[in-house]
C-alpha cells in the first residue's frame, strides 16, 4: 500500500453501485426495482446498526435516480456527467445533513428553504439526513409538513440507528427499510477480495477473526483490517500475530481451562489466569469470553444449526470433541456461576480475588454435582426402605384438615351418612408409598388394600358442597360461649399486650366492642376516623386474638364509625339534657375526693 496517498479502506472501497453493497441484497434489489418501475417514494427511512451500509445506499440511490443513462438492471452508468460529478463530491442535487450536530429548529428551517430550489441538471434533488433520531421535538414538528407534501422533485432519505426514538408521525410518512448486521461469511469474503487487490498475504483464520470481532459492522472490520496491514508492514500475517495485535483472548486458553477443571488441577488454573491477567485482560472480559465458550460447547453438544456456533472453522471440530466429554449439568451450572460472577464483578473490591474465587467454584463443581446427586439417591432409597401399602381417601380438602373427626382414624373412610342422591364410591386397589411411622395400619380385604375414591364427575359438585359444610362445622372445635361478659374479658386481655404503643392502647380503650344479632359477628364502635383507621391496621391481630380466645374460627369483626348525637338523631332517641353546675360538681367530687379539698384550699370554683 502507498502510504503517501493512503486512504482508509472504509472510504477507498466504499460501494459505488447497488451490486457492490455487501450483505443487504433484499434492500438493494427493492431499490433497483423501484427505480426501474418508477415507483420511488418521496421519503425513505434507513434503519439498522452502525456500519452496515445505510448512508452508502442513500448516496447510491441519490446518484442512480439522477443518472442520465440508467442501466436496464437499475444501476447507474458511472459515466455520464451527473455520475462523474457525484463521484467527485461536486453534485448540487444532493444535500447531506448530520442531525447529531445540527438538530435545532433553525437547522431544519434551513433545510426546508433548500427544498424550494429545483434540481440543476438532474431530475431529483435528494436530501440525506443522518442520525435523524437526534432532532429535537420542535425540529421534528417543523419537519412534518414538508416531509408529508414535498415538491415532486424532492426526495428525503433519513438514516438512523434508533428507530424507536423517532416520532410515529415521522415514521408514518416514510418507506422504512431495516438493514441487518452483515454475516461473518460476507465480511470475510469482502476482506478477501480487498487483500487480493492490495496484494496482502493473510490467512483465512485471521480474516474470520477480524470479521467475528467486528460484530457485523463492515466499517469496523475494515478499520481493524487497516490496522493489521499497517502492523505487518508488508509481511505475511498469521493468526497468532492477529491475536497478539488485537489483544484478543484465544479460545485455546479456555480449552486449557476446561482440561484443568476436569482434572481438578487448581494450580494450573491459577497459573493460566495469572498469564491472562499479566497480559492486561480485565476480569469481566475473561468472564464474558468464558461464558461465550461454554455457550458454544452447549450448542455443539445439542447439535444445533452451525450458524449459531460463533467460532472459527478450524476450531469447530475441537469444540465438538470437547463437548462430548462434558455433562449438561456441568455446562449449565458453569454458565450460572460465570453469569453470577459477571453480575457481581463491578461491586467487588478485590477483582482479581473475585475471579479466582469463581475459578475455585468451577474447579470443585463436579464434586458439588456428585454430592447433590448422591443425596437425592439416598433420599429415594430411604423412602423405598420405609414404605408400606396404605389406604387413603382421595379428598384434598379433608386430608389437610387437622384433627378431622369426620374421617375414620384407622381406615380413612368417611363415616358420615351418605345422602340418597349420591352414589356410593367405587373401590379400587393400589399402593401408595408413605413413611411407616406416620401411616395408620391398612385395611386388608382378601389380601388387597381397599381405597375410597372420589365419586363420579357429575356428582362431584354435591360431594364438595357436603365437604365444605363439614369444614365449617370442624372450624368450631369446642368453642367458648360468646356473650357480652366474655367479650369484655377477651378485650381487656387484648389491651394488656405490650407491643402496642401508648397511643394505640388509648385508642383501643376508647373503642366499644359489642355483639351483633348475627352469630359470631363482633362490632367495634369508634368515634373518629383516626381511631377507625388505626384499628383497621391491627384488625388482623384483633381477629386472631378473639378467634384463639374463644376457640372459634368463624368469628368476624366489623369496625363502625359512630357519632353519638347523629345516631340518636337517626333513631329519634331524645338526647339527655345537659347537667346543671351542681350536678357536674358533685360528679367530679364523688369521683375525685382530693379535688374537693384542693379547690377549697385554693378558694376556687368549678365553672
């Protein structure tokens, strides 16, 4: 390469026709057909990742529609005056604007002013706006009317990497083309063609490695390629040199990691990581690359499609051979450990120790899996060693009732009388495994075990109704009598609980519990909204206390806000007249004898 006239490959080998665009065949074919059939939209939106050809296709489209001699296949001739002027960057019929740095309303107004001028020496005037998502909301709104109804000679091509940031009103006015990432094979083939033109010697593995690290971006791939060529200074380039220059972790490290893990060779594992650490690789990169390595092993183990395997061709067979030696449990558990370590890496203070601790866990992962499997096997064997055939009633409601008196404690049969409209259940014979010490003796009939089953489906509803009724009866187990006196005692007992604040205790003292005419319903009357809200917060505690005290799970409580004067008015009950001064004084002196002596000594009166 001539360094005196050096031009980066991304510019030097930028496609000039639709056919030379790499990896976007469906889009270029659509655009060529639109040109041939004269079905051009007035606004296009090119969306996709960076470096995949959005701006390049926009420029090719602008050149082709103004070409004076369009080819039958829809390509520009690259020979006419308009094409030559465009290739030299001197065309007056194309206007490019970078919205990342020109995103104000004034910039859009300047663009709109340019639209008023007709094209010179061509049929169309093309306006390319790159990074359109960077426009402000006001700029978008200023652009709407012109974008919807432009002059017949104006065509807008908008390019973006983030379509979701563009206003829907803009999207609805454009014909949208979604560009995809360029595949590793396409990038590799394009780089190979460039090496032939530049007369550079580089092996296939190096080109594949460059394509893989570009992550589908042709511009990045060409930038890496230029750097490698400059590094080699005209000498042949090998895969090892490419790895060293790009400072990439080779898969060989992870193959050696797995070999040491299977051998439980912790010393070798630590030495390998120290080598990687000395080369300057951060711990999060090691975790990410190791996770990718395990992921590729899982793909090989399950024979997934080859395009999912993100490895070089010369290493694929090595991956497949290693994958056959590993269990799914090891691979999945290793992925979990690596993912957890990567998640916690940023918060770790000693990051190197964090990585080493992760490697220790991976080193003993097979032992942990083996211990878990043995424990599960022992549990199953213990269950099998302590089993006996038993008879149970298949009834999920009654089986979970404590101290259920409706079931026969020996046989598990329902001893309640059957209704006439419910058919008797059928008897089947089978064995259910359960611990001996928790199992009642079985009922044997001619050497078999009888088990009661659920009635037929059509009678299941009535059977469940009876069961629910039985549950309600069982909910009351030897309850205490519920009357005003016992309720008062239960309430006083609740007031003595020390875990409530003084404010709550005073509020509870002001509340008035009473019995409603309905059975098992307790009314708690309060005089203010504040008291009502406070009691609502501890309603569950009150209910649990009362149900436990009276041994009655059917008890419910209601909290009622009651104003004495309003209640009396609603019930037409005459309120008592206010007491006289003498009556009030006598009440105070009777309740507080010392108050009378204090008032007399101070020569005071009560008003």
